[in-house]
């Protein structure tokens, strides 16, 4: 394991001090789950991606298809957007921009990497998403853990559990000030999220018709807050479209990380007739 090369990238920013840091292991052959978890915990980022050879039936171009697993410091997660973007850019720096195909626990995820204005930009296509209701008692527990009164919520955005590779509870704040004031009960929220199999809580505030500020507590991963969350962005895009809050064909801009001092920008693309959600952003290596 001491010979394993662990790369460090930040996703959804062109600045190493912005966005969401991720670990990337481009050659994880020979690493078992215990070793992957140990590396992720030692690195301390919200997720680290580990690449191995693709399954025989995955398809895609030779040399551009991979199996990828994602580990937080505490557990494996089925899908991670920011680590996917980071991994795709790390690969593109070595094998060139273009199309990639990733086999994840959540399903097959195509990723396209392009060069734009001196930076590499990766856009992932999610697995097919869905949303579901949350029980009133569970929502009340989430709000109690967050210390958010019901009156502080945006009534136009009903709370839902949304999925696009991982499960996220979407809760909308009526004001930017409410979103900025985040001091929650870590253990209480973690217990609820583990019971409901949630990866993060996607807290949002609408800044414009297609512009949002978001924050993502991530206690099941051992992280107080995720600075930029691609999987939650995909889930939110599906949620917003399904509830008619945005057009079925739209490009949304999500701002995340500013309240943590790590600003990043996530682009969410919805295409009419295609249930999947595309999430894109830049990534750069952390020196």
C-alpha cells in the first residue's frame, strides 16, 4: 500500500483552494476494501476514487473504460460526483480529453472531458433518477437536528428524498441567511441519515430562476460538510424538474462552498426526453 500513488484534485473549481478536494487512485489493482478505506481515512477528504479494470461487458473504448469505487473516511458510497469529475480530469491529463465510461456501484456513468480556456472540464451523466416522499416524522427529526424552524423553509420547494446514484434529502431555505447559518447536531443527523440511507442533506436556496446556492452536510461520511457535491447536484436537478420548479430542458447553476471558504460552481443540465441529469465542472490538481 505504501507504493500506491494517491493523487489529489479539487473538483468544481479552477483554483486548488476552491471546490471539493478528492483523492484519486488511478491504479487500485491489488487493494482490498480495507486498504481503500484506510487510504481514504488517511487522506481525510470526503471521498477518494479507486480505479480498476472494467467488467468485460461494460463496453466503451479500450483504455477509456474503468471500474471505480468511492470511499469516504468512514465507509464506501455507491456514487460520488466530485470524485468522478476529479478522476476524469486526472485521466484526461494522462490519456487526453474525450469520452470515458465508468462502472460504479450505482450503475454505468459516462463522462465527457473537454478542454476549455486552459482548463479541463468533465461532465458526467447520472444513472436514471427518481424522487420519493419523506415521512413527516423523519422530516421533523431532520429539521430538529439542523435546528431549522419549519417557518424558515421555502414553501415552493417541498422536502423530498432524491436519487441520482445516491440518496439525498432536499430541503430548501427561504433566505440566503438561513442557508448560511448552519450549525447542526452531528450525531442526531447522522443517526437519521443512516436509518434512511441518505448520503447527504442537500440544503438549497433559490437565487434566481436557474441559479441556486447549496450546502451539503455529510455526517455518514465523517465529514461535517461537503464543499461541492456532484451526486447531490444531479439528484437536485431531477427533483427540481420532477416538481416543475424548472423547465424540463434547462441549465442550472449551483454555487457551493462559499460559506466554507472553498467556493465552487456546478453546472446541472436537464434535457427534455432524457430522464438522466448531466453535472459538469472543472477540476485541477492540488499541489
